[in-house]
């Protein structure tokens, strides 16, 4: 009796072919997404996708094993290439150096408190409880501004602070334990603004470990192509201020809600054109927005950048209610 395997029926062949085509289409889409951080020509859609390089890498690795089990060799190869491309874009972005030193010269809290609907009481409780030396608020409401100006506990903890001259929702603020001087701002114009919109302000803070340059910025979120362009213009203005601040010859710290992850153009441009590096650890699978979700349903857009003479002692996110952003607490060591 002939026991050789029977050829697959036409219906089975069609199903297998359909499965192969579907897997190949998925793998090709993921491969294209993984290449967006490497594209030299900046386009809105590619830059937005580039923010999710870490997520693309995770997805590619998982699907690579799935196609391997399903014996979809072409799709497995495409997904393996996708994973490599996405991982390279994540790990190749320069990060700040860490130190094992126990001494912390400076602690910085970065917190986008959300310009609408925040909770001033909860925000104040977190700020005062953090015991940070410097508190950078890239965005806050007028209600919180009033609390910062009138609450005696804030004035006791942070006798020095700066509010933008143009009082408005979303303004940037810096609170400090130590004197702030040599303050200057850089502005850029947008089509919707009657006056230039502040892009970044820089200050020299007189810490016990020596003077430090602190910069606070908040480029617009890329919710549409026009906002993306305006946000990028703010990044370019901030880069100009950072490069001017290098002339001070002191350590620099940029605290910001960049509205961009480490793999996106904005983060790469800051590092490439100023030498500042992000503090967030490469292998820390956590995000800062939206606050009520968890990674991989979050993205890391709030962070600090530091100059080469600053080392990271610790980097953590804090839990809070009343804002859609998680605060980032960073402890720094100054290498003088």
C-alpha cells in the first residue's frame, strides 16, 4: 500500500499562501517602521513613527518567534531585520554617563503639571515631598502659578523661582533652593502667535557645588504637521540657547517635556548639535505619558539632558494624580 503523503488540497494551498502573504505584509510594514529613525529626510509621519522605535523592536521580536513557529521563513527574516534596525536606533542614541558615587550634588524634578485641569494641592504635595533642589515645570496652569507665588511652604522650600514674563497657561517655571541669575530667554515666532512664544529659558544657579546652567523648554506636541513644524522650530531655538550657554563654561542641565522619545529627531538633534545627552537609561522599560497607563502603552517624553561633565546617580519616575505626565526625578553628580 502506498503510504506517501497526499498533496495538499487546493483549499489548503490557498490558505497557506494567504497566511504567507499576510505575514509578509505585516513584516514589511514593521520593517518600514523600524527604518524611520534612520531616515535623513524629515517627514511628519516618519518622525512620529520614529518615536516608537522601542515598541517596534519589541513587536518585531515577538512576531519573529511567532513566524518561526509557523515556519514563515521570509517573514521571520524580515522581522529579524526589523528588530535589529529598531534596536540599533534605540541603543545608538547617546545617553548620559552614570556614576556609582553615592554623593549627589544636584537633584532635579521635571514635571509637566498640565496646563488645564491639574490639581494644585496634589502638585504642591508632590513638589514639596520630592525634596528636589531644582523643580522644572515645563507646563503649568494659572491656578498652580498662584499657589507657587502665595503659598508660604513653597517660599520656604524654594525661595528663588522664575516665572515667564508672559503669564499664561502652559508657561515654564523654575523653582530653586539657591539664587538664580543671568537669566535669558529665546523666543520663536509661530503663525498663530501675535508675539514670539518663549522656546526656552536659561539660568545660572549658584549651587553649593558650583554654578550650574539650567535650561527649561517645552516644544509643542506633534499632534498634526503644523504643530510638528512649530515644535521643531522651538527645538532649533533651544539648541541655539544651549550652544550659547556652553560659553559659560559650567555644567548644563536641560529639563524638558520634549514631546519626543530618544529615537525621534528632536532628541537626536539636541545630542548631535549641542552635545547634551538624555539621562533616561536605555534599558529602562518605562514611559512618562500618559500617566495612567504603563509601558509599552506609554512613551518617554519627559527627561533631562546633561553636558559631558555631569553624571547620573539615579533616574526615576514618580506616581502622581492630577496630570497626564509622570514626574521624573534625577540625581546628578558634577564632575569638576
